[in-house]
């Protein structure tokens, strides 16, 4: 039924697709279909059909913050890769949800626009990064997002201003209400010096390569930092660096990173997360909060 619908409407899709190249942990999972809507109109047509037949679905950006818990996701993955337009209006930048955040950061820096320097190392898409209020170096999306164009659960397109988005640490109205779909984000940046910003980015990149396992499959920081503490420090003090379940390992470089050293499954990673949480709770009476999203 769904397959014929995709074909009859000339919708780009892949059947029984591997998700290994769609998540940064490189978990070798599959799904029923991946679809790539061309535009907003086609996206609405797809969502109405999925709702009609009560099909399970998931919007996936770069997969840089997700853990597929099972070897097969029994549903449909929606990729907004075609939502990749960008438009400059002085210090305002209107960007499609599927645009690479790293690419956007580097392009705005080249144009002498400041505000997204913190994002030059965040491997997500604009839409997902906006929803989760991605951040680094004491800055985040909340500080630069002016407004977001969304598709509501009733299939209306509307614009939400910054103060309506309820931004908080790695959180927002959009993350808590994932039936709202980010279509595009408008950023309010400021003028800056390109060479100064480039130098700052280069220095930060060097430090990251020294301190983080950027050459291994991972999804970045596993846990949020507790108030006035660093999750990585707490884990390191428990001598858990290098601890492994299956092919999932707590990084020797940075204890708040879990890396895939071979063919780690989502379950390997989840069990390792449980182990860390249990040890930290037992030793420090601190409940670590997972920063990554587990996909069932």
C-alpha cells in the first residue's frame, strides 16, 4: 500500500534500507522505507497518508544524536535533505531544515557574520539542531534563532518566534512536541571579523582532536553535564575509560563519549549507558541525564 503510494506520487524512496550511513554511531540497522520529500507540499501529502494508515515514522537529520535500539526500525524514516535552501538578508539568514549546521557556520563566517562559531563542530542538520537547542562553548541555538517555520500537527504552516520556542538547555518546545516539524530556521547574526572567527574555529578544532575521539563513530557527548560538574570527569574518576560491552566502548580520550570500535549494536550502547548511570548514581548519588535519543 505505502510502496504503491510512493510510486504513484513519484516520491523518492528506498525500501528495506540500511541506516548505517544515516547515524554517526554507524549502527547497522534497517528500516521499512526511507523517503525524501521534494518540498513542503509533498511532505504534507506523505504525512497525511502515513497518518491515515497509522504508519510509524521518524524524522531523521544527520543521525548525530540518535541510538537505534533494535536491528530493524519497523517504520518509515523521513529525510528532509531536499529542504536545503539558504537566503541572506543582511544579518538575517533563512535556512532549510536539511542544511548542514557545520556548513552553515563556515559559510556565515566567510561572509563576516558572527553568532554560529559555536556550531562549527556540531555535525547536525539545522532542523534537528534547532529543535534540540544544540550548543557548545557556552552558546547555543537559542542565542541566534530569530524564528522557525514549522508544520503543525494539523498540517498548517506557521512561524514561531524565539520567545514561543521555550528554549532551555538542550531542550525546546519543538523537542518536547515532535509532532511539530521544523521546515526552516531564521537566524539573527551580527557582523564580525572573518579572520578572527576562523582563528578561533581552528584553535577549537585542534583542542577537540586532542581531547575527543573524533576519528571513531560516536554521537558526541552522551550525558548532559550536571550543575557545576562535568559528566566526563565523574565517569573518568570511576575508572570506566576503556570499559566495553560488545563493540561499544567508553572512550579512552573522553569518558563522556561512547565509541563504536567495530560492529556495536544499539543494545550494546544502551547497556553501556545503563552501566555508567548505575555507577555514577551509586558513587555520587547523581542521576545523569542522557543527551542522546534512543529510537525504539
